[in-house]
């Protein structure tokens, strides 16, 4: 069916000035044109009149407008069931506390497929498979993408979110807290902070070597443990005192070697 044939069978009756056309009603028209090329003459015509009446009630003067709409869009249904069916449906829907159908109810009533919203240019009726939660998730992702594109156009040299300091966390690599890293950054000593781990490793190694040299001078060398010099695990030993068992073993021979100290003290 070409465009001329569609235009020939398309409804020509204009809605009254007080009725207006809502976006939902316009989408219903698009669905019917996309599926049937114009009016619906199948057994599914009833679902379209039930979907359209809630959109007419706030805008039309009376139920006669629904009869006029049915004459244009579902003529076979009107001929089969008469105006009494339209009047009864109008009265039943108008008496409800909530007249309008929700978006999910409307899409399920019309059985909108996944391709129809894009193919037919629907503005208010989504596919029946996309519920409110799915639409909210898609809308949030779409808004975030649009906001990122807007920020990029406004500031082309803007750092991407995945490359930001919050995402990369350079203070963890430097081995300091976040507040210390920012403070050193403001002070201009960030390079010193970046080398903090290297300095700590070097200090630990110096401490171990110093203690080893001290033991060799006293004739009791301390074996050097290479595992204590691994980056991030340096644990330089504290100064040995006479209160620890290890210090007693290291200090006792020195005391015994002093001839001026009684043997009981040396023991």
C-alpha cells in the first residue's frame, strides 16, 4: 500500500476545538496507521477504543466525540455494537476514580512491540516489554551520557571520570592518607610524598646494616634477613636493650669479658 492509498483511507474528520489531541492519542493513531495503514477493521478494534476514551474524556464535551472517533478509526466495531457500546464504555471509564491508564497498562493493552516506538515515532507509549524500572534505568544512563557530552563540549580538556584522582587514588601508591597527599600537593612537595615508600625502605635497610655492623664489632654478628628489606614490608629492628632475651645473649658475653665485673654479675 502506497502513500496515496493510505491518505485516501485516512480519517478526514477534524476534532472539535475543545477536544484537542493528546500525545497519547496521537501515538494511538500512529500505531493504527503503522499496523493497518489507517482505521482498524479487525477483531482487535475494541482495545483501541478502550485506550482512546480515557484520553478523550478531559478534552471532549461529551461521549459523542468518542462516537465520532470510532466512526473514523474503528468503523466496523461501531457498526457491529452500535453507539450504546461507546456510551457505556465512556460512562464506565468516567466513573472510575483514576481514569487514565498508566504507561505500562497502555503499552500492554496495545501490545506495543520493541521496534514500534522507534519505527513509528511514538512519544509517550513505550514497548510492552520495558517496564517502569527498565525505562528509568535507560533514562538515567541516557541523561548521564548527555551530561558527559555536554561537559566535554563545554570544557574539551576535562579529565574523564575514570581517570580522575578519585578513581585512580594516587595516595595509595604513595603510601599516605588522602588528606596528606592533598596537603603535600598544595604545598608543592608531592614528589617527596611519592618517594616516601622508597625512603622508608632505605631507612629500614640502614637500620639493619647498622645493627649488623654493631654486632660484628662486639664479635657477635647478626645475620642479615633479606626478607626484611622487601618494599612495603621493611621492619627495622629496634635498639636492643638489656630487658629483652635477645639483648641478654648479646650483652652477657661483653660483660663477662670485663675483668672488673664480678663473675656473679656476668652470669
